[in-house]
């Protein structure tokens, strides 16, 4: 098993920044307590407050995939339906 880094970029739809931020913040304590979560940090762009980024490190891809099917992520998806303008996720491997 090798460590997996996730970079997730989330852009809130116009007028939905506060909603999206609040829902993203709800994910943090639950996710940090999950098996395999090493790091789960939320960032907000200084110049574009609609742009959020999660920087995550997981013990393995399998444990991250378990996270992706967790109920709290399902709840987040429901709560933010129509509030996300763009979402991009990159699975990364540490090189050096």
C-alpha cells in the first residue's frame, strides 16, 4: 500500500459561497476521524472566495475510496446540489 494524496478543487456557484463553505467545513472533523486519513485540510482562495481546495493525504487508495462512499459525503452532495459550479479532483502520488 502506498500513500495517496488528493487535491480537490471546488468552485461555488454565484451566491452560494457561504453555503458551500459551511457544508465543506462539516466534512472536516468527521473525515479526520476516519480510518486512513492522515491529513484533510480545507483552503479558500484569497483572490476568489468561491474557490475552495482540499489537500488530503490517505494511507491508501482503498481507504480513500471507503471515505468517498461514506454517508457524510452523500449528505454533502445532497446539501450542495446546484451550488457547485465546478469540481476537479486529482489523485496524486508523492514523488520526492
